[in-house]
C-alpha cells in the first residue's frame, strides 16, 4: 500500500516545491491538492462536516500550478488532485492544463475529482445543471479522455457536445491520467463502479470500511470490470496510527492519503513533523 499526503494548499502552508521534495525524500508516494476557485459569501449551502466553514477553504491556491511547482522539484513523486472540481472549469482549457502538467511531469499526474458540495459555487462557475451533476462529471471525464487520446476527438453527450477538433498535447498514457472519483452516496458510488479508474472515499464517512470495500468491488464486477483494476485511495480523516493504516492495507486499499486534520488546517508548523513521524511507517506498509 502506498502513502500519500494531502494539503489544503494555502499560501500559509509549506510551499509546494518544499513540501514535495520533503515528501519524496521521506518515501511518500504522492502529494494531493484540493480545489475551490472561490467560496460564495452567501453560505446558503451548509458545510458538510457541520459548523462554520474552516478559514483555509477561502485561501486555497490553484492545484495545477502548485503541482507543477511540486513536479519541478521532484522526479518520482506522483501528483494528485484531491479533489478537483472538473465541471467548474472550461473543458478545453482545463484538459490542456492537465495534459501539459502530465507531459512536464513525465506522466506522474492522478486526477481525483468530485461533483462538489457547494451549489452556489457550482452555479457561479458552470451552466451544467446541478441536479444532473453526476452525469455532467461522467461526460466531462469521457470528453477529456477523448481529447487526450484521439487524433481528431469529438464528443456527443446529453450535456457536453462538440464536433471533431485538433487538440494537443496528448497525455502520456492512452485515456489520460487515471481518474479517481471521490464519491460516498449511492449514486456516486454507482458511477464510480461504472466508469472511474479508482474510488476515493473518506474513511470517517463510511459505515464499515471493510464491508463498503467488499460491496464496491462487487459493484465493479457486476459492471463487467476487473475489481483489481479499479484502485482504492482512502482519504484518512480518522486519527492516524500504524495499526489503522495496516488494517486498511489488509482490506485491499491501494493508497492511504493522510494529512493535517481539519482541526489543524490553520497550523502549518505541524506539517513537517507529521511527515517525519509517518514516514517511519512506510516500510511496514
């Protein structure tokens, strides 16, 4: 099992090049940055975890630019979005950004994505219908795969439609970087089992991690896909211990992403000590 590190990616956090270099030297497999281009002041949509919205949400930097800085400082560290809001950017421009990052990092990109939880943010950024956001995300990913692979890509879906275009650069791998879907509800998990390259749930939102993983693998198999080919990246929000990580490994989790917990998102000074602490577990995983 691989160990990744997630960061809110604010200007107050360790700089991407420094964080990435530290992680690579410590033996971590990957670095993950999330995405919120903005947060509506209205706060009509409640924060999913309850209570007030943590301040770092308002300060998040661009994940792709930060990952490019991380790529330039490293050679093997994988570079993930965790998670990207793919529907909240213009399709062609975003795909070119992903393709360019993938090329310049020699194929180290992983795209963790989701539909987002803030309806006002979604509606500010796209004309896609919020009530059909899972279909919108599916078509966005399928359209990106075509752009990143085909010589003269075109796409004709219910929500996204374009005739043949010339699009470069192509990705380093057919279909582009692997796409992991961060979904927890029944509809999102259903979509993940149907078309995503991987599943990226949060452990504290799962009722029974072991059983949920078994159920997911069965859903993948029921869709005529090889469960071993659909990787599972577990975002660990529970208190991280060696025993917890080993238990997730034994359940069939391919990667655990750890990071500073929500209660400490505004304390960048604990990041480097945390990396040093958990790097000691990597040989055991």
